[in-house]
C-alpha cells in the first residue's frame, strides 16, 4: 500500500511520467511503422548494387509487366504481410547488411551467381513451409477464372489441387533466373497445401 500512497502524494510526478511514457510509446510506434514502410519499397530494395542483378532480371517478367497492369514488387514476394512475421523477417534480413557490407560475399556479379542456387533454395524452403503464402497474398485460387486459363494450365492446376501441391513446387524461377539444380519439391519433398 505504501507504493500507492507514494504515488497519490506525488500525483503530478506520476501523471507526468505516464504522459511521457504514452508519448514515448506513440513515438516508437510511429517511428517503427515509418521504418517498416520505408524499408518495404522497391527503391529501398534495389538501392544496394548487389540487388541490381536481381532487379535487372525481374524487369520485363510477368510480375513486372502484364496485361492487367498489376505489378508485384520485391516485398510482395519476399516479405510476409502480417505484422509479427513482417517484423521477424526484417530482423532476419539484417544479416543481409552483414553479407553485403561487412563480409561481402555477393558484392560482385560472379559471387552473386555462385550463391544464386543457395539463396533461391532458402526462399523456396520458406515458401514451401508457408504453403506459398507469398503467392497466395495476390493470387487467390477462389478468384481465378479457370475458363480463361489454357487447357494445359487448367489440367495442371486441377492435378495440383487434387495432389495438394503448393504454388512454388511448379512456379519458381518466374521473376528471377532459375538456378541450375533440383526443383523445390525435389529438395524439400512434397508440400500438402492447406487451401
């Protein structure tokens, strides 16, 4: 009870402390949101020269230019869209700063190409584990016009749905040059999609 009595006796100090804590919390929240937004732009992603290799091969792909004008940028595919996983992904991405600036392992096109398969496989694994959540955030199966798809696409999508195949098992190397080596399903086994 003595703490409550002390707080009552020093109500001005307590109120000032609570207001300061509130203002600080709002400031941290706004600053954090700003940093997350600023680091989720295409301009930010391609600002380091290492990403210029990726960006050059992305240009002109179906995710860059298409008949509908809907354009996916880096973060649409490479960053989760829900708050908790988004913050976690940003924290994990800070290691990229280490590999880019402190211990440059992809600072030349040759080094980048040497690590292309490893980097792609890391992304494929994450996509397999998330049931291609990154794809599904834009491509919704329940909104697809199956009749507008080619006959081959209709058959493959029907088979994939029946087998529980997830997007990345077939659709990889779409926005970037496909590395040589095994496909995602060969590396990580079949993923049973939870549509």
